[in-house]
């Protein structure tokens, strides 16, 4: 399986996303090329379960019935972030850059 590297700018921030096929497996700082996060998947192609920071902190990803990521929790089970989507997949103000709504055709970034 080939690796794809995609560099994206968010204002003055530059992030490099690394994909293995359809799965986003890691994020790197786009300037220093240092690892920021990596991802652990379940059995499904679009089933990210855990985000692991470069310091080893785990964030668990939670989905709704459609498979859209709507929340993250820490190792104690405390909610660290939530997100809402409109019926057509528009993201709300608390949107996390990895999160996506299944109806948006894999638009993650």
C-alpha cells in the first residue's frame, strides 16, 4: 500500500497528513517534520478509534450512528471535545480537524 503525504496550511500553521490508502495514519508539523499524532483504526476502513499524541497521550474517538466522529474522551472517560453536524454534514464551531461527517464523502480536512 502506498503512502500519501498531504501538506495543508491553516493560516500560519502548516500540517503534513500521512495516509495509507484511505486511512489517515499520522500528522506531522509541516515545518519541523516532527510527529504530532498517529491514529489507531478498528476493522473498518473508516473506523478511527484512537488518536495518540507524540507524547503518548491517548484520545478515544466516538462516533454517531452514521460513523461521524462526534466526541473525544481521555483515558479517564472524561469528554475532552464534542462536535455537532447539521443534517447535511456542515460542521459546528467545535469541529476537530480529524472529524468528518460520512455524508461529506470523506472530507476530513
